[in-house]
C-alpha cells in the first residue's frame, strides 16, 4: 500500500499583496510553510509585484510556482496560487467565459494535481447594488455547473472569499444585516444549494461553535470587538471529506481585514 501524503493548504484574502508584504507577510508565509497558498484580492499583476522593491521578495521562495489571475482594472480583485506541488494542469478564469465576461475581473486560479482539483476563487461582492448581486449570483451558478462536472473526475476543493455568511452563527450581527449584501436570503440560498448538492463547509463540519469569523470591518475597528463575518471557506465535494484531517481559522494573524484559513488532507 502506498504511503499517504499530508498536504497543507492555506487560503487568505490579503486585501492587497503589496500592502501585505509591508506587514510581515513573507515571514508569516515562510513560518507556515504550506504546500499550497491561495490568495485573494491581490490587487496587483505579477509584473507589478516584480517591479515593487519589497514585494518582489515573494519570488525568492523558489520552491513555489505561482499562478496569477489579475483583473483588467488596475488595483482591483485578483487571485494567485503558490504551490510546491507541480500541477498536471492549470488555468485562470473560466475556460469558456460567461456572457457577463467574468474573466475580466481576475477571480479564478484552477489547478489540477495528481490526486485532487483545487479552485482558488475571489467571489464577487454584491454591495454595490442589485446589478452586482445579480452578477454575483450568476457567477455562483456558473461555478457550480462546472464543479458538478469536475467532481466526477477527482476530489474537488474550493477555497476563497465567498463574500457571503451562510448562517446566523457565521456573523456577529445577523438581524442587522439581513438586507445587506453578504447576508441576503438570496445569497445564502446559494450556499444552501451547495450543501444540498453534497458540498461540505469543512470548518463548520468540524466546529459548530459561534464567534469564529474571517473578516472584520476596519473602519469601525470591528476586529478588536470581534464583530465579524465568516465569509472565507474551504468547501469540498462530499467525496473529498474522507481525505480531510484538519481545518482552522487563524484569527490571530494580522495584516488584512480578513484572516487566513487552513485545510489539511491526507492523500
């Protein structure tokens, strides 16, 4: 019987990779030493990071390959996946773009490995009005259609900032936010749909306790009072759950208005 490999993944919305590099990100990255690191809201193209005197130090970590998807709009959105494990294939954005031109916003890096498929996604925020909520919901549905095919092939892991708190336990003030994007019934219904389709919110599967969040509003200094939202997730297909060994929310890690989340698996 072949020996199983333990793999550590981390996902984090860094709210600007160049800003994070000024706040100790590189030391944190080295200390955590994940096999795969998925970042969202990088707000930079690879070339911009290379041109930045401090941020370019990211590329001194030569054991990692990196795959970037940047938005057409400068300083907006963006995702990157760093991996020590060489993927058998990778792509950015949707292979076949949607009629709403989702790929323009730099939201997806998909990597296929020998034993699993990983999607690193920065899902749209619906906070700018009804049109963006509709855009967000279309994006969700388009992803799910693709995931349903991918899960037939290999274990499937989806990570990133979903920009929606699923249940009342997932934010500090649910009653005050039920009409706000991020906790609207129509947004939460998509996560219900994922669960009904046998995708598992890994953290909630292991930890049913309240007060565990991944995002805090900086303007109101919500972090010091832990008035937060849990909107960053690892979701996996049900077929993947037997390989999952641990998951954590690293609420003590600073440097962004979000904190990192981890997933460990044995394959």
